[in-house]
C-alpha cells in the first residue's frame, strides 16, 4: 500500500519509487508537513522532522508551552485565526463575523482509485489499481464546518494530486474568502522559481529567479488563466539542469482566476500555495452545502527538468485528455483565417479546400466570419446561424461540398461572447455581463455572456447542437477573445457577487461537458486570442489548444519550448503560415516553418492557391513527412536540448538557437530539430548532444535536407550521441559547406534510427 498511516505516531507516509510525502497529525489535531522529496524508507516515526522552538512575539496554542506556535510549525493546510501571521490557504468567515477556524482531525480513509471532482476537470484513472487516494476529514467543532483534504498518489508516476472540500455541517451560513487547492511548507528556501510569462503573441516564456524573503507570486485576475502567467509554478534547486537535479512543479487544473505563490518567512521556511485567487472571490456556504476547490497536480523529479516535464506530458496526454481523440493521431488541417479573414464566399473556400486536399491535408476549418452579418469584429457574436450572403446554402451546403473533396470540415465558434450589434443582444441585453447603472467596459467590441445563468448556457448549447447535430462538422475551434470585466450577475444576491468569477468558469465547463458528451467524435480545439487560456482545465475537454496567435516560426520556438514545461506537444496547435508572417512581418523559409510546426498538431494557415508550384510540392512532401512520423511525435518522449531563453551553451546571444527532440518509447527512433535564429560569424565547430537513447544501441543519423558528410548516413552508438553528439557546424573547408543554406532563420531536422542487428 503506497499510503501508510502509522497509528501510534499519527504519521501519514505517501510514497512510491519516485518520492516521499510525509505529514502528521499535530498535538492540536491540525495537520503538519514533515517532508517532501526523494523517496525515503518507510518507518513508524518521522516526527523529529517537525522542529520548532520558542519565538518572541509568537501566539501559542497551549498555556505554559511557548514552543508550540502555528507561526513556527510547518503546516499542511494553514487556516486563519490560529496565531499564524503568514498567508493562509483558507479563510472562513464565521456567523459572528470572526475569521477563526480550528480544523482538527476527525478521521481518514485510504482507498484504491481516484474519485471524480463534480463539475470540475481533473486527472483520472482507467483502473482503480493505478492510484490510491487518502482523504483526511477535519472539523471545526464550534461551527460544524468540515474540511476534507484529498491526496491521490499515482502508483507508477511521480505524481501527487491534491484538492480541498469544505462542508458546512452546521446550522448557520458561513463565508469562504480564500480556498487554495494545496499548500506545502518547505523547511528551507534554497530554491529557484520557474514560471511561464508573456503577453499576447509571446505566451509562456520561461523566467527564473531565486526565492527571496517575502512573497513572490504569479496570478491571473482576468477571469481566465491568461497570456500573462500560466497556472504552473516550478521550484528547482539552483544547480538543477534539464537532465540532473531536484525539482518539483505545481499545476492547477483550472481555467479561471488563480494564484501561485511562494512566501519565504524570516526563518527561511518557504510556503508554496496554489489555487483560486482570493481577490474578487467569496463563497456563501449555506447549511448542508459544500465547496470544492480545483485540483493541483504535483510532479516531483530527482533527475532534472526533462524528467519532470515528461511526467506531465504522459499524465496529461493519457489521464487528463479524455475520449475518442486521446490516443488518435490528429488530422492535418488547414485553417482559413490568415488566407481569407472574414472576406470569403463558398466558392473561394472550396477552391482552397480542393487544392489543400490534393496536397494531403485532411481537414478544412472555416474560421471567424461565417455567421450573422459578420464582416468585422463589431457584430453578430451570439447569432450562430449562417450568413447567407457568404454561404447561400448554409453551413451544411458548404460542409457537403468540402466533404465531396474528401476532407473533413471544422468550424469556429466563440460561444461565451455576445456582440452589442446582434440579434441575441437585441432580444436579451440582460444576458451580457454588466453592472446595473454603470457604463460598460469594452473589449474587442464584445461583451461576456453571463454563464452563471443556466438558461444562457442552455441557449448557446442549443444553437451549437443544431449545427453539430447535422453530423457534418468534425472539428470545433472554440475561441474566447475577451477578459472579464463588469463582473456582476443579476442571478445572484449582493452578498454572493464574489461567486461570479468561479461560477462563470463552471458554466464554461458545463457547456464543454454537454457538447463533448453529445458529440464524442468531434475534435475540440481551445483558443483564447491564441494562448490566453492554455491550461490543464481546457485540456480535459479539448485535447489540443491554439498555442499562440503568433505563428511566426522564430517566435514559436520560445512559445512552444516554454509550453513544453508541462504540456505535451500533442496538445500544441502549430501551423505553417504565410510569409512574410502577418504578426511580426518576418520572412522565413517554408522549411523552417514546417520544421517548427512538426512538433505539435501540425497544419497550415495560408492560401495554397497563392503560392508557386514549387512551394506546393514542398508542402506535399512536408505533409507526407509529418504523417509518417505522427505516431513518434504524438506519443514519444520530448526532450529540450538547447533553450532559446537564458545563457547559450557556447556563448551565443540569447535566442540565437534552439534544439529539441522526441524519442520513441522503445528508444529505437528519434526526430531532432535544430533551429538557428541568428547566423553567427566565423563560428567554431559544434556538436549537438542528444538525450533519451539506448547507450548500447547503434544508430544511423539522417540529415533530412543537407546530406552532410560526418553526419548523414553515419553510424553512432547511443552513448556517443548522448555524451558527444554529432556535428552541426555549417562552417569549414569541405565542399559540403556550400550545400547548407546560410543566414538567419534556418533549421535542420535529423532522423535517428536504430540499426538492424
């Protein structure tokens, strides 16, 4: 049993071959944090790990005992009002207005399997023997408020999931002002904090800083997880690298407002917490009611950052993504947006689809502009019926013509939004989120629909079901292009307006659950002005997300590299777009654009009828190449080799080069991508060391474009490829140097295959 309770010492030991997580029941009945790290041999007593002493000015629990203060004790889920003056995981308001809660141990259960979280996305198991779940029940005896702390340990993964559930067993209503999903008190602060940050068009860039005294945090208060920060926080030792050293990460399976923070006190204890952001949040907990927090996934690695990321990738790909598309290879698609924007007719779309199908594309996606009277972004959101000026035979007529080419058909929706200039707004202006008596704030000429109201969700669901119910739409791009403002719902009384942010995202989840349940074979892709809601909560419903609106190959290197910290490349929407790029106006080779986009879901976002025959043939070869490697790319182990962020291994300027690779589970095949954004001058000889191969196996290396001597067709053992690598120099005195394209924005792709014995 991987979760053990030692009755005499009141210690819980949660462990497997990857890590140990040890907590105990303190003298006052609350839960203490003893250890989280590399696996330890089980023993009955670990209480010596809880070190505390008398501290001046501390408030103590017991009269005459100045050594037992909650301010100096490492806690598992600290709550307000017990003498701890640090930030709390939970704050509960009593009927008398006080904020003191004494959650003490009542009981616990240990069971095989993993319970679902009602109304919320979460990881899962296919079989109960994959995981064991510990639930610790605590109670405040004065108010009758209960708290259930849940821990699920995956038997064969370095994964622990946590959540908290509040239950009001009293007779009077309570108020929740903060309810984090997880908190851990670490005994010392010698950690660096990694996080993903950015803005529209440059999402999820990696940043790192050492923990310092005080609070350091990342967050969103936008009503969605945001472009600015991702709900992922990594703590790593300063010496930890991609391939060695200790690190762990907390990832929130949630798509709304969040807070992730590390609070280092003056004794160097680091309290790390993650959950719903308490600002703008409150929840009225009536008698007999419950409140469930989202899930936090905690991944530990003693073997560096790549191992941590690979654990996330496998878990999220196979135990967060669900249903028909979980294991299936995704279709190669072409999206209409950058080729037509909102100016198109049925014939022009079919012309693009016919040529795309001839080149090997599987799916045609009609983006924004097909509904209502939608000629720009100022109208028609909410009017989910075809614009007959553009589509005289409706969506069904176009879909049938696309199907006749041999392709699947996909459609763009923005279900959560409403335009002021729309039939829906004229009929139901009260459905737009707004504060009565105050002028609304405008964002992209649209408002947010009030999804806290079930009748609004039902209406949108009905409109989408009418279209999807024809059976002609096999893919939905679900967009969301506005952060929340004017946060108010007339469906809730004044003392419950703090529930709106959370109830709004619950409404989004409810719509997703309804549609994915009714149309299980439809492939959903999430989008939010690009990567503004690229989070684990969305992956539960949509197995892939649009990674960024910036489709430039060079910019995508950073976006996709950073995203890979937690998210599998099978979840990353990645397209080859027109050049010059329409976001940064950079002109990059078609080869480079494809070599980057291969490491994702792969598709195109350009008018294939407006490129020359040579480029069309190159696209045909690219699609064939991707399809022949789709299983490897979608299900292999992904390794980061050279980062576009931070110091370059040979002193080149930051961002000059990037490299990554994917290795098959049996380690017999690999695909390596090397990208050079800047051409160096008079560079020395270079080698690229690989990862994840079998050191005893002999491999052949194939340079897919340049057939360069010393590499292409050569044989190497795995140990040599991982310790020394192979040559990637493009300077020197051999005749082959003229075969390699020089200049900025170049890429090289290598196939590495085990030789037959």
